[in-house]
């Protein structure tokens, strides 16, 4: 069996609320998960340091914006459902996580 990176279990799903987006200033487990995903994508997208604080701060917003730009999305810096889904997809690919 080949050695694979393993990802941690998701700590929370994205809220099923129409139009909801994680924006600067929010402090939650969801933001911590976003930061964890961004930390794992950092080598691919060349993000700066992102503290795992659970606070949607300037560094997290900048990393989200860079991710969005690289993916051809509108670079808002906020994480909406489309951005979340794309980040989750990229995270799965980066971790080579197909053991479900």
C-alpha cells in the first residue's frame, strides 16, 4: 500500500443558507477549517503565513482572494459556497485523499 497524506476529518460543513459568505471579522470553527485548507494549499498557491486562529483576518482574506484569482473566480476575499466547494476540491486533490 502506498503512503498517502491523510486529511483531518471536517469539523463543520458549510452552512446551507442562501447567499451566506464568510467575511473578515467572523470567528468560528468554519474559519478555522478554511485556514487549515489554505495552509495545505499554500505550497500550490504561494500564500503567506496564515495563523490557525479561527478568525477571518487580513491574512486569511488575502489568501482566499489569491485562491479565487488563480481559479478565475471573482476575488472578493469572502468564502461563499462556490469558493468553499472549489477549496474543498483542491484540498482533496492536494492531499490525494481517495480513501473514502
